[in-house]
C-alpha cells in the first residue's frame, strides 16, 4: 500500500530525514516510533505531499508522491500533530467544508459527515463551536476530518499527544477500530502505545530507520531468552567468583554467565538461558547446594524500552523513565 | 473552479463569524457617509455664495461631488486593505490548518484564487454600503450614472491589485500583525510613488510615477475608462497572485 524508497529531506544546515525506506502492507497499523526530532513528522509530511522531498520517492496506493500528488492526496487522510481545525467553525460546518475540499458532494457528503461524526463519537456535539471544545474533542474532530473521504491510508501524527489517560485509551480504541478499512501509519514517542495499537513498528532515529519489525518480534528480541541477575554471598567470608561462575555454567539451559561485580563476600552475575527452561529454580538449587548464600535472584529481561534505547542509542535513564511514564494509562 | 468557490465561501463566512467583517462594513459606511456629506456640503455652500453674488455657478455633481468623493475613498481604502488580507494565509500558517489545505486534492492556485476572491468580494460588500448615499444623490440630484459606474469599477480594480499584494505578503509570515503592517507599508508606498513627478521629469521619475496606483485612479474617478489604467491594475493583480503561488510552492520546500 505504501512503499518508501530512499526518502530524504535536507534543510540548509541539517538532514531531517536521511534515506528512509520501508513498506507498509494493506490494512496494517504501523507505528512510527522515535524520539522527538527523529524525523517522524517530516516523513509524514512528505508522504502526504505537504513537503517536497530532497531525494528519493514514495508511492501510496500505487501513485507516486512526486508524479501524481493529486491522486495520492485523494487517498490519504492526514491528522497533523495539532488538529487542523478552524476554531470559529461549528463541527458539522467544518466537516462539510473538509468533505467538499476532498471532493465529496450532495447526499454522499452529508452521509459521510454523519458517518465520521458517529465513528469518532462527536455526533452529539456536532453543532458546537470547535474553539470551545476540549483538547480531546478537538482531536476527535481531527480524526473525523481525516476519515471523511474514506481514504485508503490514514496518517496520524502523534494522535494521543496531550490527551489525558482516559482520552488516550479512547483514541487508541478508535484507531484500532479503524484499522480494518484503512492502512494506518501513526507516529509516537510513547512505547506502550506501539505495543497496544500497532502490528508493525518502524523505529527511526536522527532521520534514519534503525529497525523495522513486528511488535511480536521486537518484544521477542527483548525477551529472546531469560536473563537473571544473581547476587551470591559466601558463607565463611570467602567467595571465589570463578568457582561460582563455573558452577552456574553447568546448570542446564544456561547459555551465558557474565560476572558483573565483586564485593566483600558477595558477587553479582548475570545469567542468560533459554526461555523454556525453569531456569531460576535450577539456578537457586545449584547455588544453595554448593553452600553459598543466595542473596538475590531477579529477572532482568530486556523491556521494550531497553530495546528502543539500545536501537536509538539513547543513554539517559531519566529520559527513558520519562518516556515510560508518558505512556502510562 | 468548484474548489475556488469552496475556499472562497469559507473565507467569506469567516469574515462574518468574527466581528471583523461587520467592523469593516460599518467603518467604511461611516467614513463614506462623512466624505459624502462634507463634499456635498462644500458644493452647496459654494453654490449659495455664487448665487448671492449673482454669478452663475456651473453645477456638475459628477465633477464636483462624486470625483473628489471617490478619490478620497480610494485613499481610505488603503487603511482597509491590510485588515482584509492580513489573516488570509498568516492565520492558516499559525494554526496549522494550512496543512489541511495543502494536503487536500486542491491546486495551490485554487486556494489562492479562492482567498483573493473572498477578499475582493469583502471589499465589494464594503462598497455596496455606499449605495445608501447614492440613493439620495440620484433622488435629489441628477448625476450621470455612467461615470459613477466607471469610478466604482476603478475602485474595485485598484483594490483587487492591492488585495493581491496583501495576499502575497500574508503568505510570508505567521504573524497577522506583521502581514498587516507590511501590507500597509507597501500599499502606502505604491500610493505616493507619483509624488516624485511633481519636481522631477527624468525617466526614472516617470517610471516610478507610472508604478503608483494612485496615478492610475484619477481617470477612473473622472469617469473615464482608460485601458492603460485597467491594464495596469490587472497586471498588478496577476503579479501579486503569481508571487503568492511561488511563495506557497516554497512552503513545500521549507515548511
């Protein structure tokens, strides 16, 4: 449905999007994930023919964005980061205007306006002035505007930004319910959003695609094996880390043992093993049977956040916490 | 053409969902009424004085009332033009709705024509308020209607030219105030360019003088339709809209 090849956007002093390529199949919901300033919005603006790329091209529903922008525009519904609404208009009036702009006429126009209102749960407020609506309602009007001409492709730029948790859930459900009829690309910097809404993820950072994968695979990559942290203490004051390591490596299912830190009479190891094994039980038994103390044993599997940070090369844990907190709902 | 009308009707309506449309109409009607009254009053005084002194006074409403009235109003239009055009694109750029227009299956030129046409119609509505004054003039006087019609055509043409310039300036900024102030400045300059011809007759002075919109209005005010002046206004309209189109295209590169 969407094919992007080497899409590039250069400005005078920086390259916002650098040789991006990916494909999106019909009917999929694809999450476009990346930190702020990664080039998500720029890419979306190029796909919607708002910006002209400096290089590369893309096709939407078989039409090239450079050769036939008119055909592309007819088939795309676009919700920019701030909903493109006229605050002085009433919702119904606004949707009629957008519908006409997208080429709808007569009874077709009226039925599509009613349908979009119904779908986005704004039918009961459609005579209200947009400027007086809350942020959540405005977002819904933005979505209604995007689906009004029944486009094959929906491009949504941070559709849940600035909403409260309840509204975020409602918007996500709405987007999911739209997936059957439309191919959807949505951008976000919130990780849980991707795992809850999308089937496919494209992670970009600094204008480049760093990973394209299904959510399942990505989470699989995060938890390909079980990773366990062990803190082991010595009984009689002495502990030989090498002996402990040897012992741990002998436990069935263990693929790797890494010595993390050494303290007085204690040592910390990170042990990776196959997922299907009852690894933790076996490890605990091995430690205790060897006469050592098992001070701590906890799962240390990589979360989606860590995969994301690993891929995008972000290092500040504070920022990571912020990302995670932003997605709580 | 359909798309031009969609944009145009939306723009026209947005003048009247905020107070700006009504404000423009009322202010224009008031100022027009004031000039109508002073011009008429002056002529009446002069007539009476001439009668008392026993001299015949050549009474010509077209020449003595309508011509100065339209010339005055044409200068006043200068103050209204920026208020009409300043929001056209600046507002869309600031609120992000330009993304809606630019990603809809509509050509840029249709957006531009729609907006410019709405501005011209808005100005046309303002001119319509002066009909009240002319009802009195035609009831109690006996002016020739043809020069009046040509004078109005001239006002509309010249406003069309200045509105095209204002439309262009509105695409350059997100800030309505800046768009308005810059439009006023440029229009004012275009008005006074012919002053140089009062003390200089060199080629440069003549070129500058030709570029002045004011110099091209006088024959309209006299009720003479000179193709040279009409062509000038149409050229400025064309250039203004052409630059607007180029400016919109450059948005797609810069954003």
